C-alpha cells in the first residue's frame, strides 16, 4: 500500500507493466496516473501544475517562498498590506505592487506570497535582488546590459527586492537610470506584473 511507481526515464509501457504487477500484488491500491514532464509520474493535472510552479520558483532565484494566507496580520498596518496584496492578485493587467518598511515588517513574506500565487497560475517569475545585481549591471557592456534588461522586461512577473537600497556612498546616477529603464519597460507592457520591496 502506498507504493509509488516511477519510470526512469519515463516509459509508458514500463509504467503500465509496473502498475499491472503492483495491482496483482496489492489489489485496489494502485491507480492510473499521468506521465508529466521529464521522468516524473504524477496522479493529476493539479499535481502537474504544482510541480511546474515549484520548478519555476526554483529557476527564478527566489530563495524563500511563503504562503500569503499564512501572513499574520496582528497590527492594522499589516492588515492593510495583506488586503492590498489580495487586491493586487485580482487585477489582470499592468500590475505593480510596492511595499516598503523596516527589516522584519513582513515584506518578504507578502511579496513571496504574491509571487507564489501568480506562479501557481502559470506566470513566469524572475527574482532580482537590487542590492546584489544593480551595481554589477551598471558595469556591463552595452550588449550584456541590454540582454539582461530584455530578460527583466519579458518575464511575466518580476520581483525586485531591496529596490534602490543604498550601499557604500548611497545611490549613483547609473543605478537611478537603471531603475527608470527597468520600471519603464515593464510599465509599457500591460500584461506584465512587478512586485517591489524596499
């Protein structure tokens, strides 16, 4: 009971044979599932979509994923943040969600919760840590910079963390220009969504 059957690589004939053998050994405990992408055998379309969303999150660079419904709103301002996040999820185009505040305010929980909800709906995600990448990006060659800006512009959902977070001597002109380029490109395409924390 509870036996999982997986083919490596996924081979429909081998899986059917294994299912028949397992059914003979444990009658009534085996069920026909469906073969998903790669080498994984899953039971339902819902499971297939969940696995695809998890793969997208992992590829996005986002390290911590939180559920929006587990955000504990103990203060009035936290209730407002959560309510606005839920409203953001109901919008269908040209969406931008910004949350700012001190460390520990719940920005990451809210933003990753929004990202997870949209990725589960099939949106592609890219996580961009402003503090880690912005200063590097301003030093790229024109071709490399343009390529990265195109990547940031084309993804369905861009999550910019620590937006314009000062470092060293504060902001520099090229980072301000970069901020404008990224936000402007996304704003002009109404099908894109952007999450910003700072």
